[in-house]
C-alpha cells in the first residue's frame, strides 16, 4: 500500500486547500526520531503512519486527491459506519443464534449447537473456498498466502498442491468473500463446522455447509431476530461515539448536505439513531433535523446498479407512499442513486459517501457511479498499534533480509566459479551464516505474531505483499479512517493529497 496520511487542520476554519504539508512537519507530528531518515527514502505509509496523534485522534489515510471544499453532499452508511457496534458481542450473538438455526432448521447434530464463538478465527477480507472447505487469505494478486481447513493451517506443500499459482477469481460462485464485520461470525462458524466434519461428524458437503451457514446468518439479519435483541439493549451491543454528532454538525455548518443510505429499515434506523446521535447533538433538536435525506432499505449495492422506485416515509406515522422520479428532502425507502443526484441537482463527483462494507459501500460505488468514497475500518486502530509495537522487529528483519540476499548472491557467484573451475572460498562459512540468518529471521517473524491476529496476521498484509483487501481499499477508497469522528480534526475544506508513490525501479537502494 502506498498512500499518505493527511494532516489535521489546526483550526476548523483553516483552509488547507493550498497548503503543501512539509516533510519536517510530518516527521514532527507523527514520526519518532528513528523514522525520520526512513521517511526520506520511502513513501510506504505503513512505515510512517503507525502512531496515534497526541490527542488520541486517528488520522485519515489518503489514496487519491480529494478536495472536501468541492464536496456538497456527504452521505453515510449507518451500521458500523455512523453507528459502530461492539463487534465481539454482536458477532457472538449472531454466531449463537445461527448455530441454533443450523440444528433446528437444517437438522445439524446437537454438538454443533455447543460451539463457542472465537473472534480471532476470522478477519475482514478472507475468502471461503466452498469447493475444498478452506478459508483463504489472498495477496493483492489473488494468490493464496494462508489457508486453513477447519481450525488447522494447511502447510505450504499441501497448499501448493491445491492452489498452485492459481489466481483466485472471486466471480466464481465457489468463493465467498468476508467483506464486512457482519461476516466475521460466518467465517468463524464455517471454520468450526468444517473442523467437526474433519473430525468425523456426519455433515453436508462443504458447498452445502457454506450456503446453509450464510443462509442462517442472513436470515437473522433480514427477519429482524438480531435487531429485536439489539433494540432491547443497545447499551450492550452499540458503541456510541460522542464525537460523531459534533462531526456531523460541523459539516452542516460548512454548508454540506448530509445524507444516510442504509440497508436497515426505517423503524430500526429511527430508534438506533435516536440512541446513538440525539444525546450528543448541540445545534439540532434531533438527527431528522440534521440530515437532508435519509434512505432506508436501500438494498445496496443494487441501489447503485439500476433504477428502482422510491417510497416516501411519513416521519410521524412511518407509513409509506409511492413516489416516481427525483426526490427531495425527507425520509425514503428503496430507490436509486440517479434520482438522488437529480433531485438535489448536484453532479456525482460532488458526493462523498462513507461506509464500512468494502464491496457494498466502496467498490460498487466506484464501479457504478462517480461518487467519491471513504472507507470506515473499525479494526484499523488495533492493527496500527501492532505495527507501531513491532516497528523495531520489522526493521531488524529488513536488515537481516538484506544480509541474506547479499549472501545468496555470493553463493550464486561461488557456484558459478565452481562450474568454471575456479577455486571457491569460504563457501561453508557462508552456508553456516545463511542457516543462522534463516533461524534468526524465523524467530523474529514469530515475535511479530502476538501483535496481530494469531491465525491470519494483519488485515492489510499477506506475507510481504499487500492483501487482496488492501488492494481493494487502495483502488476504490479515496480515503479511509477508523471512524466517522476522525473527520472532526479536519476542516471541511481540507484538500486530502496522496504522496507520489514510488514504483519498484524508482526506489534508490
Ligand atoms: Mg455498514
């Protein structure tokens, strides 16, 4: 990933649009002394963007130019974007309800109902291979870098036998991508049930397992089962961010139109937003006053794919009425992005949409319309803490890898000399040093593991390459951040700029 972290403005009214952020400023603001020299030699943000700011506010990461001054409409997804959930509690609940459905509706053995949720068993961006019953982590090139069958890792040799150099094509129906925090319970449950099957339990084939687990979890979301439990105790499952409402009000003060586009229904959205936003508003009576447009049951990504009719929702009664064509201020259901643009009379490139679903909120928008995009990635702060904590280990690995490459070149040269009949010097000594280096590097790699997911490592990395998830973020999200309120530190007129990225041949060693 090559990207740039934007600097928060010193004042909410400061215009950053013409300001070029100096290297010295960045070093002072975000880098330890030891990082100053490495920044000059590299544009890799993972080397420099690993710290929280002094105030604890997370920065915003920039993949491509985005001038907030030109943005007239800021739209938000709701679940896990405007309103974050406590992921472990939420997904544990989904897992527990899903295993009950597998037993009751699909006649799975009672033992399945005793499975306990293990959050670490899945991370965002993994892919389920329905044909082989595996869970995969892919590189940006679609190559399998880590694979588990059930709860056991598949070793390198076996992985090569199954996947070889194949590029995984996610358009193939045999693969299912875990694109949102709501899919974590799906991944965990699939791995656990495959493990039971591996241990000899009589269960359907892997394709059926994958489809039935997904069907159970989807139905919990769609039939209102999960929402009815959440509604009864939002405090248990919802993580309120007191700074989210002031962030929205700031955008409003600057003349931005605000919009929600959510796949949740109106009744649920209303009470969730009452709970999450209203107590923290200071300039508006309630969230209905704050947002110009609220679109519920939007059915993203179809909302961006083809025209569908809007239904108008009466705020007082909740009753719906048919509507044709462009829409105006109010609360709606269904619809199509084209009628939103036409109703507001604002071109697509003056919309910015923030969402957490890498496909439904980000990739599909970039492919189907020209809105600007921002990804909200709740787990990014944990990953950044890990990167910061392991910075020195990573530097030592890099140093040893350079020495290893040097010795390999010398060995290759010695081999060449041997074949040409010349005397070979120090060959055995070098072989011993290479063994020692391999051992040391392997130990250091082990030391990295406790700082990240113990099974899958970092969300954004697949070995030394970027992960497929990282590739999607870089390609389709103009900016990304951990939460909506990270915007609070930035003027609504900020010019987010990426740094010039270096290609492999441009890096001076
Ligand atoms: Mg969402």
